[in-house]
C-alpha cells in the first residue's frame, strides 16, 4: 500500500509518524512523508525534516521526504490524488468540553476534499 503521511510539526504529527512507521513495518507499506509549512507551528520545515530523519533512523526506514508549499490541506489532497496514494495519514482533532471533535482548517479541508482514504491519528 502507498501511504502519504502529512507532517506539520505538531506533537501529534510525530505521533502519527510513529504509528505509520509501525504499521508500514508490519504491512510492508511504502511511506512518503510530506512536510507542510504551518504558520501556527514554531518549527521550520527544515527543523521538522531533521526530527523526522532522526526518528526514522531508529527504525531503519528511509521513506521519501517531500516539502509542500502553499495551502497545506489542498497540497496534501492534490499530491495524494495525483500520485495515487492508497491512504493519506494526518494528525489532529481535539475534544471540546462538550465532547465534540474540533478540527483545524487544514484537517477539515483534507477530510472534506480527499478522495483518497484518510486516516486520522489523534
């Protein structure tokens, strides 16, 4: 299975990296990591890539790493569809005090517009 993992630098996105790597090792999935530039995250795309590479070095996996510019949600959806990924993995969503899940703009865009199967890691 071809898996595209979107990482924006949040703690949750690194949890999604760990989950995706574990599944890929078990299932033999081919993983591509797409680093998106998020204005609400203090880390630069280069810092995110360094951390991704450090975490991947522990596993022995060497997936392709890409940098996407522009609107993160639309770029992830576009890449997933153009290159026919089987699954798009993203992190996010927080529970409100009333128990509902709140999505940020990027996550909402991906969930509403992707024709590729989306896995949400929370």
